[in-house]
C-alpha cells in the first residue's frame, strides 16, 4: 500500500519593495499607534519626559505625515548634535541631509522662531536689570547655537527698560566686525540711555578674545562722550556665558 505524504503548501515570499495588503495595514496601524503614544506621553509628561529624538519626531510628524520619522530624527541629531542645534541649523545645511525637504525645514524653523519669540517677550518692554536671568535665557535661546558669530545690541531707556533688540552684524565662525560709531549713532536714533552688548562664540568657549576686549573699550569710549552707559558685554557660549562687568572689564 502506497504511503500518503502530507500535502504541503509553500507561500512565495513577496518581492523586495512590495508589501502584501494585510502587512501594509499592520505597518500603517503601528505607525499611527506610535505617533499617538508619543503625543500622549508628551501631553502627560511634557518635553522633560522625552529624549531629543522623540521630541524631534513630534516636530517631524506634521512635515512627513505618512512615514516613520524616527530614522530621520536620529540622523539629524547625529549630524548636528542635539535638539537645539537641529533647530538652529541653517536651512541650506538642513537640506543637505537625506530626507529633509522644504516641509521639514519649514517646521523646524517655525519651532525655532516660536522659541525665540517667547524668550524675547519675557524681556521686551521690561526693566532689564531686575530680570537679568530672563535676559540671559533670551540671549542663550537666540544665539548659543548659531554656527556664525553674531553681534547684537540691547537698547535701554532711562528706566533701563528694553526698548529695542537689534542685530548689528553677522560674521564668520570666529569673528564679527563691530563699528563703534554705528553703535552710538543707532542709540541716538532710538533715544537710548544705556546699552548691553551681546555676541556669541560658536566654538562654545565664551572667554573673550583680545579683540573682543579692545572693541568693547572702543564702544564704551564712544558712548561715554554722549552720556550713554554700557551696562555689560555678554559673550554667549554653548553651555556658559561671560560677563565683562562680572569679570571687572567694564
């Protein structure tokens, strides 16, 4: 009697790049559930409960609605270092990262602009000397992660209320030109009685250079002639800041 062998069925594996209908739905469900879980964790615990790559995922969700954005979030962090540096990166540099298009750049820059505006609102039209910590927070938010040096001037009235915050010059990675005559001229136009000078060091080290010290003295001398006070010159690094007044240089 011939033995009957069990009948076996073999399913052909899908070709690379093809997803069977049921599998496609599973992938879509997993992606949607992952996004829902991240959003729920953010609402319950805030940003402190999330690592940088997950917070970045939340930002990327709007720009890329139907794709797993975790790999891109991690690529951006590997490229630029941390969440703040990703937001502050120039648009041209962001576009050099594979997977980053106009929609991603736009979302990142919207978040960066919102952070700057919120920090600025805490100090504008308020007495600066009585809210010094808020001023430092604003300067760090606006400048600590910039790839190039930037020189800003904070203009104060007679009551030391901040009446204007303007970028005077942008430079290279380690130098920014400053013209004392232009600084004083603008102060007169705004009827400012005092100034706070601020610039950043992209290297991360806020220690002033000999050129920084010489420039500060030149601005101070030009301002003194017109009765304008220089309250401080702040140098903003990535993790620390330097105060000329605190160091006895003003």
